[in-house]
C-alpha cells in the first residue's frame, strides 16, 4: 500500500503528464488556426475570418489556463519537496538514540 506522500507524488506526475499532452494538442490547434488565417483568400467563405478568430481566442485562453495549471503543479511539487525535507529533518529520535546522544554532564 502506498503512503500519502507516494500517492501525492503519483498524482502530481499524472497531472504533469496530462498538462504536457494538453500542451501538445493545443500547439497543433494553434498551428492549424495560424495556417487557416494565412491561407485565406478573397473568395473565402462568409464568416471564415470570424471563425478563425474565435478558434485563435479559444486556444489562447486554453493555453493560458494550461500554463496556470503547470504553475500550480510546480508550486505543489515544491511544497511537497519542502514538506518531505522538513519531515526528514524534524523526525524525532528513537529512545535508543536519545540515550546515546544524552549529555553526560546532566
């Protein structure tokens, strides 16, 4: 059975992976939208400019949301690492270790 720390680490890794996959998909959409915009001709379908603009705005918003998600994941990872470091440093000594490290002058 995994510890809560391991479960959190696994969840963060899964979120990183999902965010990366989302970035890849958004990049394809951005490039396709750009190419559509560049290929417009005077004989373009009515409203085509409107649709490519809507796609561009939506993909830009989605990319910004994904960046915020990645920032949140980085923050959570840093907090998790700091908590793990503090737990290791602040771990209480065993009774046997306390006797070993006891001040003989007391």
